[in-house]
C-alpha cells in the first residue's frame, strides 16, 4: 500500500516548520504558507515599529476574519437558494 503522507517544510517568519501531511493536501498547505508570509510582510511594512509578536497576532486575526467571512457566505448561499425557489413557487401560484 502506498504511503499517502508527505513530508514538507514550510518557512514562515524565519521559522522552518517540518510537517507530515496528507499528499492531497499539499497545495492547500503551500497556499496557506504563501498567505501567511504575504500578510507578515504587509503588516511588517505598515507597522515597522511593532514587535514581531504583535505582527503575528495581526496576521492571525486577519486570517480569522477571512475564515469567518467565508463561513458566513457559505451559510447565506443556501438561504438565498431557498428564497429563490420560494419566490418562483409564489410567482407560479400568483399567476394561476
């Protein structure tokens, strides 16, 4: 049986993190690494006098906000679909 795990290294904020992940999750981990590095760079430029710890907190908060927005969006889409179906049914009933 083939090993579906993969060893990768991610580099974030000067720290090398060795990870063992599912092979099919590699792209997700690489994208996450790029996203975190992008926000660290952005906040370090904007707030150059702030300590690294504060920068990392800002990055974590920014990503948490993005996740919350995504979760809210996923909650709203099914409701919008249901409303659209109800609207179509109501139009049918009113046109009869």
